[in-house]
C-alpha cells in the first residue's frame, strides 16, 4: 500500500490527509502540539470555550466535499449553523452597518449610508462574482507549477485589473468611505492589506454571499474534531505532540520523517504544512535545496501578525451579534502603520467574536465568551518585547470595547488571557510570528507562491496558507485539493 506523511494537523493538513486516506493512501498525520487544529486550536478555561483563530466559516461545500469523498454526510460529525447578520460593522461615530446576503436588507443598509451607492454596489457585486468564478471556482484548487500556468491565467487577471488594489476597485464603485471600508476589509481575513492586495481578493465578498457564513456548534474546534474523526474512521493515523524535526531525503527523493521523540518512519511521499519557511529552513536544513529556498523566502513579504485578547464575562449580550468589526478613526493610516512602518498603532480596528450568542454552550450559564483581535506588525517589522507589552495593550483593547459596546466590562470579567505574535512564533513555528504566512500580493500569488510540489524533490509536497491559493479555511482546503491531485496523479 502506498504511504504518505502529512506534517501539521491544521485545516490544510487535515483536509489533505482526508483526501489521501479516502483515495486509499495509508496516511500518517504528524502534529507538533498535543491537540490538532493549528491556528484553529482551542482552550477551555473556567467553563468558557475559546476558539483560538478562525471563526467565520465560509463555503461549507468545500468542507462537505471531504466527507462526500467516502460517501459520508458531514452532519455525522459536525453541526453547522448559519450566522445572521454575517457581520455588524461599527464606526466611532456610532454608525452600524449590518452586512449579509439578505439583498433587500443589505440595500436598505447601504442606502442608510449613501443612497447613491446602491447602484454602484450592484456593479461591484457583478465584479466580485466574475473574479470569484475565474479566481476561486476555476483556479482556487489547481496547482500553479510552471510559469505557463500563470500565462494561461493572465487574460482573466487583466480583465479584472488584478494589478489594482481591492480598495481602489471598491472605490471606483462606491463613494461613501464607510462603505469602501465595509467592502474592502475582507482581504485582512487572509492577511492582505486592502490598500495593496490584488483586487482578485474581492472574490471573498461573493464567496460569503454565495455560501453564507456559518458556525460549527461547539466552536470551530468541533469542526476540527469532526475532521479528525472522519480521518481516523477512514483508517488514517494521527500522531500528536511530536514535532517533525527533519524531512529525510536521499538524492532528489524525500524518504521519510524523523520527530523530536526520535520516532522515524519511511514514506513514499511527504507533504508539509509546517510553515513554509520552517519546512525549508529547519526540516530540510541538511539539504542544499532547503537552504536555497529558505534564502529566497527571506526576501518575501510576510503578512502581519495579530494580537488577541480572549475574555469571559458575566452577563449575556443578545444585542451584540456573533461577528463585529469595530473600525477605528483611521483606515489607510492604520494599515500603513501595520504593513509598512511597523508601528503598533495607538488606535485600533478590532474584530470582535461573540460565539456564545449563537451557541450558549460556549460559556457557563449567564455568561458570555468573547475574543477581540487587532492586526499588528509582524516581528520582523516590530520586534517588540510582547511579554512586557501585552498586558497593557490588552487593557487598552478592553477599554475600547467597554467604551463603545459593553459598559462595566472590567467589573464583569471572569477570565482573560492574550495571544501575541511571540505565541504565533513559538506555538506554530510561524516565521516572524506571521498569522497568515506569505502576504497575499499579486507578486506572491499563484505561481509566485510556494509551489504545492517542490520543483526539485518530486515526492515532496506543500499544503496550507503558504501555498496556492493562500490563507483562510476555503484557501487551505483548496490547497489540499490541489496538492492531493498532484500526489494521487503521481501514484
Ligand atoms: C486569529 C485568526 C483568525 C482567523 N479567522 C479566520 C476566519 O474567521 N475564517 C477563515 O476562513 N480563516 C481565518 N483565519 C485564517 C485561517 O485560520 C488559516 O489560514 C488556516 O487555519 C491555516 O491553516 P493551515 O493548515 O495552513 O495552518 P495551521 O493551522 O497553522 O496548521 C499548521 C500545523 O502544523 C503544525 N506544525 C508546525 N510545525 C510542525 C512540525 N515541525 N511538526 C509537526 N507539526 C508542525 C502546527 O502545530 C499546526 O498545528 C484566521 C487566522 C487567525 C490566526
């Protein structure tokens, strides 16, 4: 029987392992931490359930497909519930904008901001649907292994003016600045600066509208556990708490892996979803190839990091929706601080996650679970002493939420803890503590991104956020589809 090792049990590694195992490849999934999930880790604290990362589940069909490969329904393992509105966007002047795929409601919301923008929004939607079809439906799960594949994509890239930024394209359709922010912030969800990221990423807007926004009952980690259950039912082996320290090679072949505990196993092929820099610089450090690619990756642009504060409070807040964005007084200036100058801004744009409003089981009775997330520069741009800085920074975020949304928040606190760029670096081996791997700019997308199969070691593969198409659950699950196709074709 053909064997494969998949390194890293985040969404990308799990999706790839399920695909391989479903196709009859005996697959071993090796995870460094004691729980699977990667960015989608989970903590249980004082009766509260805190999901570590992804919370906005889009394109459920790409997940259902993983169960369908073996003729099983996803509902066997996971209960997905719709979230409405998708998000509430809030500005410092008190304006709220509820964003969803309920068209009449959305038009009314847009008209409240600027009636003249309703028609422009419709044209933007057509644009977004076009890039979604070309960029996601046609190319989102197809590997770009040679430059010719990039040339083939060029006409679509030109048609949709991919060299322009998301914000620039959005601004050509709508005039109200708040609406421009509301329709362009989505690229931040995959690590891209709306001011510089290719307009192709406007496809996320259509992706959300077409497939909806969902929440896994019990939290995102319930979805991870469901994927693990499926993988193990299919006969796959999961090895937890044992980081891979070396991908072994012989000539131009990967031959197996070796872990920190000293476990060593031979495999017919190896796929890594460890951070792409870690994979080449550390796991392949004994090879010329590893050293060369790591050097090239050093010159790339890495997406920013994040600071998260998780908190559980007394009281329930039915008026605060599941997902909120609290925009700050600045948009472009804030993004420049984070992406260019490397300054941790004094003001914030925050994403606020409130899962207990959808699933009260995420908190003890009469209490609520939240996390607030602020994008911050990665450690290469701002090498701060986060150990010293984090408590005060977290306090300022809580103050902002108390002022704008939850009066008396500090007195209601039952538990709180934070997660900083240093934690991304330490727990996940994330280069520079980047939350989303390589920054999604046009010159680092598709063929310009780490290839799903190594150019010189033909049975060594890559999957996850650092590969095509990029970060986000649909992105890494798409990368798994592209990588699995290559691996299965090579059998
Ligand atoms: C705070 C946050 C919020 C987000 N919100 C959303 C959202 O709402 N919706 C959305 O779609 N996306 C969201 N994203 C993005 C999304 O979570 C990620 O892009 C995606 O989960 C990455 O999956 P992955 O498989 O590429 O990597 P990861 O999840 O990072 O998994 C990599 C795994 O590899 C393991 N590993 C690393 N090195 C080794 C080694 N040497 N040996 C063994 N194992 C190793 C790690 O421990 C980890 O478990 C968010 C990301 C963050 C950080």
